[in-house]
């Protein structure tokens, strides 16, 4: 059910050019592909292995996009789109987990968990809390919301983010700093 | 919040970030005085900004994907020839995978480090190719081997390393909470490994707890040796050994590394100091804190109580961590020795004088800078000699001159060409020049001159040129006696050094006198156990043992030396390994083969740990252990050791070094015993050539090869040539070793056998009886060689038709062999078979 490369490439080029409709059509395609790769692999290899997601997204990119017809900019956009997909996949999963262990603990977020590594399976509430705060931030400042999505969920660099958003790296840096401070404050609020 | 307010807040926040943190409060007061609507908001954001740290900086991407799929997605299927089985971890340099490959039927498990994007692939690879041989030479039980390298299909460089099943040091400490002694044991093993790498001209440059794994049996393994250098992008010129700030771990970097200054072994010593701090306190060293202070702060949490750290251990850490490289411990080995001294309750040496800064700087630039090759060593020798001479001239001060000398001596010994697989010719040309220069240019500085002469002599000796070594060493001794008087410690050094060379040249009488004099001076100067006394005891004992076969005289000296060294040093230690080897040699020559084999194995294990698989010190121990095994009739076990020893010698010393001759001779003996006379003869002929060239025609070792060749030729019925060889060897042995030396019996024995083969039975009988009497006198009545003479004599008796006499002699021999080796030993059985009937045979003992 994967979309043919030409279609995705076309959509990607249009989305990179600022076509919102193209973006809206592209997102689910990327999302589905990422899920399919991830789950397909999980079925074939039951043992517990860690996953390198840069490679996951890269694989999706290679599958979905006709390499001969895209530029570096298109690639950055693809990774940006993938970031949003990743965010959805991660958060959906975390909410699922949270639902499963409903009642197992208060729904508060520990900042230590965000600052050190164990942001994994063990702390779905932390991720859900972050996602909620990020949604709130996006309402106040959509661009800061996007920056956080790309940087934190997608692993884009300052420069790549600047490219996708078509603003200067200095601006990205400033906005990123403020968004982090804002989210930090939200997540350390008690109650 | 209204969108206009948000925009204003953003602008203010952006402006505040441009200011240094300490000015921000004033900025808020100025722009948002108390009561302003945005004041709280701005203050809050700035406050949280200061606390964000690494918050959100590590992308969730990887973590997120880990949540959705625990598959092998993203693991590369293969890297180079290796199947990738899992990710081991990731760090600043990149990702480490576990991989495996099926090679020749056995699974090779490896760790593969794939360097992250952004490092320049071509340069990294270019450097890897340059350094590969050097790094591959690091073969040490406590160092993870670098096996290979290449580029992944997506263009990233990778390195393949030995897979280590272990946990990182800090984790190991947290889980097992070892006591102080165990921590120090770990540390000294690490120091020795680092020192081994330094001797092979490799700096680690990134020593830190995560680069040390502890295996399930508690042994440390150092990872990533030399890898830091491969990734160093500033490595433009060959002589810059600088750090690259991009992947440096600041908490573990030395001051010179942070400055971007050239790195030396002292930088690794600093790294070891930080490591020791962590081992002692469980924390990282920060801002010059003393370990005891950190332990005191942690109270009951501290792994080692502050009271035990205060004093010596604090001082050892502080010395290793001195900001000035030249004031730290001179080497990783010295640091390990210091820790050993502490553990045995001996006074530590910290605070001892160190060398002038300027000199160390010179060394820093030159010692490790150039590509780690023989050329570097030679260039270093040249540079240092010139430099030392200039410095001494400029300084014109006695103290400084001595320091220059100390430095030079230290450095030149550290770059012993034999150890660096040297290019003999080039190093030699250099030495020939430096000797003349020292004589001419330093005549006003006799002490310096004497020290440099000693170094030059030592280097000639390690190049296998004892003839050239003698004059500078004599000069050194004469100067020192003249300037310092007869009882100075430096005079004793010269005495011992010259004695060593004369010993090697077979001038045993003078060598013995020199060793005895050195021992006398040292005993008078130093009290209690001292490494110099142990050295003299050992050298004198060795001479009595080998050259004189004076077991009674040698035994107390060698045993004392071993005891003293065991008290002074913690094994594995080079001096202890030497003494264990020598006591083993004593037992070998006494015919106590079981004791000898056990000690040789101990020494061999120590030497393998200390030096790795390719080192001159291994050769002799390997060889002698093989000889003992041969003597025990365990030829199958001996032969691989002999081949290893021969290959090592050829590799280390070049194919024409006389030491190679001995290894060949011994392998030939093993072949002869298995009846492979053709190969044995060929080896012995080459061996004899090499020995005559290297040791000289009239050296006892050359004589041993001669009589060994004679034995093989006898097997091939080349009586004339065999007889000639025995005669020459007899002549040399009588003259050089003295007529009562047990080796003389080997030649007599050979001549006796030739005589019998020719039917000259009376003559054969008389020669055998001479050999037998000599052996009984010198080796005692129960020595296996006595049995050999008895068997030979029996053969002659039988040939003369005296069956009864032969029988008596064989029974006598059998008794010795049975009590020595037991009734089922092959030699015992062979002799028993002779009692029934069969050919008579007598062989020759080993060359050694």
C-alpha cells in the first residue's frame, strides 16, 4: 500500500514550495510508511533491539522518494514531516501505555526524567505531559511549536530547521531557547 | 496572553539572551520595572532558561523510535565483512555495534565503531592507514586490539576492535564496591598497559572510565587506544600531536589538551591521575580537589574512607595531576611503581625533582610527534643528542647538565631500537657519530660525558654490537672513577654496565670482578632492599650460573635477588620476571626440571602481561621453557615454543642477529630428536654461520652450535666433519670456559662417539671416562648428563664385546634416570630397551 515514489516526490516538492494541501496529503503517507517499517521489523525480529531512528526515517525516505528528483531542501522538508509523524507515533504509543496502567500513578511530570536519558517506555506520562505542553505552546506561538517538533522529535539541526522554516539560524536559536524555557516552566509547575 | 504581549515578551527575552547572565537582572529592572505587566513572565522565562541544561537537547527521535519498534530497523545489516548483531552504545564519536564474522570455521566477535557524520572521512581514513600497523602492534592482555577499519556504504569511517565482554569501570565499581587494594590493583594494571603502549609509541589521549571495561574475571581492558589521534582533524603536519576540542571530553582532558598544546606521554599520565581519583572517590576530579576532601564530603558514601586517602594517596594523585606536564610522574610505569610502593608501605617518591620545563617541551614536540616509526626513533636520537649537547653548553651549570643527562638517558633507553624493531644500520651510524661528538664537545663536562657514554654503550649492546659497546662504557667508568671516586653510586652503575657487556662477550673473569665490585659499592651505599643491589646480585649470580656453572655460588645470589625484588615490586614486574627466569635457569641447569618449568611459566605469564606477544624479553623464556620440556621428553610441547621463539627473534632482531642462531640451534635439536636430520642440519649450518659472525668464532655459544652440528652430522655418518667440529668446540670451551666446565664434557662425549663409530674403541672409552668424571665432579653423581655418559660408555663396552660391563653401566644409568624422571619417562624407557639390545646412542645437551 506504499505510495509510488513519483507521487510522494511530487507532493514533497509541492510541500517544500509551501503547498499546505500537498503537505496534508504527504503526512499520512510518511506516517504509515514509518509505522509499517517499524512494525514489520518488529514482527520479523522478536528479540529486543534498540533502534536507530535516523536510519528509520532515512529508510522511509529512500522508499518513498525518487532520489533523482529531489534537492537537499526537499530532504530537509521530508525530515521535518517525518518529525511530526514520529511525534504522533511516540505520543500515541505513550498514551496507550498510560491507558493500560491507568490508576498506577499520578499524572505528573518529573523534569529529571526529561533531563536524563530514561525517556523510554517507563515514563509515558512524561512524554504525554510534554506533548500537552507543546500543544499549548503551539497555540501561543505556532512557529516555536514547529521548531520544538523538528528539533526534539525529528532531530533536525538548527540549520536544517532554519531551512525548512525559511528563517535565519539566529532566529531559530533564539526561538528555540525561549520555547525550551517556556516548556521547562510548564513541566516543572506543580499540580 | 495577547499576541502583542507575546511579541514584546519574545523581543525582551531575545535581547536579554544577548547579555551576559549577570547583567540580565539589571536589564529586567530597567525594561520592566516592578509593576510592569511582563515582568513576572520575563523573569520566569529567564530563570527557567538558566535551568534548561540539556533539556530537550537530545532529540527524541531515537528514543521515540525505540518505543514503537524494537526491531532491527536501523541496524545496518553488514559493515565490511561483519554481520551486525546489535548496537552496543553510542557516544560523542559515534555508534558502536557488535558484529561477527565466520572466519575459517570459527566465529569472530568484534565491536565496530562507526564514526558520526561530520568527521572528515578521507583524512580519518588516511590517518588510519598510516597508523594501522602501529596500532595493530599493540598486543597486550589489557588493551582491546584494533583489528581493522574502513568506510561504510554510506561513507562513514569505522574501526573494528576486539569484542570485550565486560562492563564499564564506573559500573563495575558501583556494583562490586571493591576495597582499596583491589582498586589499586586495577589501577596499576591500567598503568602498565598504558606504559606498554607508550613504549610502542602510541598515546591513548582519551583515558576515561568509559574507555575501560572490566571483564568477568575482573581484569581491565583499555578501549580506543590511539583512536583519538585518528579522528584528530588538526593533524595537518606530521609532528603535531594535538587535541581536537570537538570530541574531547573536557572533564578528562589535561590542561595542555585544553590549550591545544602538543600532547605527550605526560598527558596520558594526567588521564591516569584523573582515573585514580575516580577509583578512589567514585567521583570525577574537579578543580584540584584532594581525594580525601571528596571522601570526607561524601562521608559514609565514600568508597574509601578519607583517613586512608589523606597523605600518600592524595600526594600521588596531585603529582599525576600537576598542571605542568614536566612535574608529573615521568611515565605510567613510574606512577604504577609509586602505587606499588604505597601498597607495600614503602616511602613514596612524589615531590622528587623533576626536569626543567624547557626540556620537557622539547621532548613533547619531538618524542611522540613524528610518525611512530623507526625513523622517528632515529630522528629522536639525533635531535636529542644535539639538543642535549647544546643545552649543556648553554647552561654551563652542573645541576642542569645533570638533568639534561638524566633526561637523555631516560629517553634513549625508552626508545631502545631493539624494542622498536629497529633499523640497525641507521641507528648505528647515528651512534657512531654521537660517540665522537660526546668525546669532543663535552670534555668540560665529565659527568655528562660519562652518562652519555653509558647510554651509547647500552644502545650498542641492545643492537647486538657488544664490541662497539665496550669502549664507551670503559670511558664512562674511567671518567666517573676519576671525578667521583671509587665508591660513588654512579661508578657502580658503570661497573655493572661494563660487566654486562664483557659477560656478553665471554670475558667472564673481568666481568665477574666488575660485578663483584659493583655489588660491594652498592651494598655499602644503600641500606635494606634496593633495586640497585638486586640488580648486582642478579647479574653476578647470572654470570656464575651460566659462565661458571657454579650452582652453589649462584644460587644464594639469584634467590636473594628474587626475594628482594618480590619485596620491592608487585608482580607482574619486569625485574621480578627476570629474577624468576634466572632462578628457573638455575633449576634447569641443576636438572630440577619440574621446578624450572613452573618458574619459567610464571615468568612467561608475567612477561606476556608486561610486554605483549612481541617483545625480546619473551624470547629467552620461551626458549628455555622449551628446552626444559625437551629435557623432560615432552618434545611435542617444546616444538611450538621453539618455533615461536625463532620467529620472534627473527622479527625483533633481524634475520642475522646471533640470538637468532641460538633459536635455530635449539629448534634443530628438537628436529634431531624426532629424526628429521636434514632440516636439523640445514638449520644448524645457518646457525653456526650467524653465531660465528655475531658472537665470534671463539665464543662458548658458537662452540655449543658446533657440537650440536657435530651430533647431527654423526647421525648422517659424516664422521670427519663431525670430528672437526667437536675438536674446535672442545678447544674453545677449554680455553674460554676452563677445562673443568661441564660443557667440555659435551665435546668429549661427541669425540668419544665418533671414535667408537670408527672402531677406535680404546680411545672412545677413555674420552667417555673423562667426560663422565668431569660430570660427576661438577654436576653431582645423579645428574641426567652423568647417565648420558654411562650410556655412551656402555655402548663402547658392548662394541668391545664386554656385554657384562655394558649391562652394569646401563643399570647404573637407568637408576639415575628412574629416580630423576620416573620409570615411564621416554628416556628411561629408551635406556631400558638398550639393556635388552639395540643400537647405542648418546646425544648432546642443549645450547643455551
